[in-house]
């Protein structure tokens, strides 16, 4: 019983080598997902609605209250 307990404690204390980092496939999927997210944000930020809203916000901020 002592031998099984010490083996369990050792295995919990040592990280598994296969779980130390991401693989090439995980990097590729993460890179593709980040690029798609950036493309979506670019389309939204450059849309006419957002552009008009930002322009209106800046104009309101620059006009001094009377």
C-alpha cells in the first residue's frame, strides 16, 4: 500500500511531458482564430455606422457647453 501511495504522490508532483505546451496544430488554430477576430474587428471599426458614431462623439466632445 505504501508503494502505491508514493507512486501516486510522485505522479502528481511531476508534470506530464505531453502537457507542457501547445503543439503546432494548436498554434495554427490559435493564429487563424486571432486573424479572423482581427478581421472582424477591422470590418466593424471601419463600418459607416461606427465611423459616424465616433465622429459624432468627437464633435460633441470638442464643442464647448454654452
